[in-house]
C-alpha cells in the first residue's frame, strides 16, 4: 500500500510542478501518473550508473553535476512519455529542483499523518 501512496504523491508533485512552471506541460492526470512511473524507473536504474560514471566530475563540482544528471533524466522521461513536454534543459533543471522540493513537502505531510 505504501508504494501506491508514494506513487500518487509523486504524481501530485509532478502535476504541481508542471502547474507552477510554464516551460513544463503535463496533458492529464494519467500522464502525470505515467511520468511518475517512468521517472521512478529511470531514477532506480540509470541514475546510480550515471552517478558512478561521473563521480570524478561530481567530486570536482562538489556534487552540483548531479543537478545536470537530474535534468538529463527529466529530458529523457519527456522523450519517452507522450503528453509530457519540457521546453529545454533549463526548464528540466528547474523542474527537477521544484519537483524535489514539492515531493519532500508532500512526503513529509504524508509521513506525519501516519504517526
């Protein structure tokens, strides 16, 4: 049950981020749910590999290169999911930042309700 709740929270965060940023487009709730699944899979499979491969650059930039990796993964998800539009790299970077903030807030609210 926890996975479904996390999935819905992540989809809500995607919808809220897309609503706040004019360079991001999500056509429907179904698209937001699909983007949540695709981004979850990409983050589970590709992100660790990319972080290991770019470890020297990440160390030199004090971890800021991770933001570039996150933006690239958002752009990859936009290419894979029809109905999810990202207008460029900078919008993807901003989307990744806003998404993590909103997801953190919604996740903490959900965990507070469980206690």
